């Protein structure tokens, strides 16, 4: 009986001491089961909204090479590269000795044709010349008139005049040089606004649309950012570069020059087709069991529990996978620690970089 009484307090003491130890072990086991992960917010990570970096040269869409209608010796070039020009301004002339001779010859031929026609007409009235002879004289007079018009037209185009306001970009020939008909002598452009002409890959070309906004920079204007808008998308690839040409029109006026190197960023509009399809760009390491056009990722909506979801792939880029379906409604994508997770695994979000 005395031994029984001693055992009861001892059991009570052991039970009392064992309870706290048991609680600590449970907590330790709970922490050990919680898997540390790193996450990436899914809001704003749709691939269609990703800015596109571009580079190219500034130009205009009305560059023109001007030449003479007729060939000959250049007499004078009245402008220099970089000069501002105005519509109708005389830019260059040919030596007119040869063309003036041609005009004089045509004029003499016209005067002779008039005399011949008058003579045959008088003879026809006196019934000496036939109707056929009169008609032939009339035809010769008409031909002489057309010849005079042709040489005078060439005489007028033996000088170069500006077709619009703009600038002289290049002087291709010099005074004293013999040029053939139509050979370029000057290259000019208009003043209707500057463009940054860039080349894009097929994926980038498919992402942007007319009217998308862009911010542009050039070393010629340090510290200044220009605003632009996509104004043209080529419908065919450039065979020389293998890229699609896109023009970004610079808004407002800026002291630019043709050929200046520029770079910028195009921000595709939210209404682009790829965004309508619901595409996301995620890191490669976040994708599990990728098989052709499908795979799995882990997401979390509360920051404490991981959920495995099936996703559909739409493509791959340099360091990203494009997801077209499966992430709608998810808050955060688990990008590190996925290999240790199961569906509904408890997680603990850790910083993406070590805390010092």
C-alpha cells in the first residue's frame, strides 16, 4: 500500500514535466514540415505588357533624290549639305548650251513648217495643190509644234527646284560633272517630322500595334527623352536584315539629323492580341513536368499553402516561358523550392536575396 502511494505522485510529476517538452517537439516538427519558397507576383507580369527595347536610325518618310530630266554638264549647285530649303527654290542648274541649241533648232523647224503650210494652203485655194498635200503640210506643222513643246519641257527641267520645305541631306554630284538623265544630284527630305526606324523580331512585331507609345533617346540629345508613337509596321520581312521594319514617329519638334543612332522602349498597349489571350512570362525554373505545350507550376494565394496547377505553354524566350492559360486568379507564383512541394504543402515565403 505504501509503494502504491509513492507511485501516484511520481507519475503525476513525470506527466507534468513531459507536457512542455511534448509541445516544443510538435512546434519543431511543424516548422520542419513548412517548406521555404520564393515567389513572384503574377499581377503585371503578362508578356504582352513587357516593354520592348529597340534601336535604329532617325530618318523621315519623304526623303527624295533629285536629278535633272536631261543629261549634261552641271553648271552650278546653289546649296550645301544641311541647308534648309523651301518649296520652289532653285537648287542646281545644267549648262544650257546644248539644250538651248535644241530649242532653237525646234523653233526653226516650227517656223519652216508654218511657211510650208501657208504655201500649200494658198496653192490648194488656186487648185494647184491637192488635198493630200495640204493635209501633209498640216501634219508637219503639228509635229513641229510638239517638238518645240518637248524641248522646252526638257529646258525647264534642266534645273532642280525643291518640291517642298525641308533640308539638304546629301550633295551627290559637283559642278562641272557630267551626269546622265535622272542621275541623283541632291538628296533632300521634308520637315513633316522625324522617325526612328527599327527592326523587330517576329514575336516582337506580333506584339505591338499602330499607336503604341514609345520613349526614345539619342546621344545627340543627352539627358533628353523624346516621346514617340508607332506609325508603321511592315507587312514583310526585310531580306537584308531578316527583321520586320517598324517606324516610330517622334512627337513634337527636335533638333535631329538623318542617320543619327537612337534607341528606345516601346510599351505595347493592353489591347494587343497576346494580352487578350492572357499570356504570362515566367522563369524557366518555375515550370515542372513540361511536356510539349503543357506543364505544372505551384502558386499560392494566401502565402501559407502551395497549390499545383496545370498550365498551357504558348512559347519560349531567352530566359522565360510564356504561359497562355492556367494562372488566372492566382496571386503569386512559386519560383524557388517547387521541387520539394506537393499540392497543399505548407510553405514559408523567404526573401529573394539573403538578408544581411
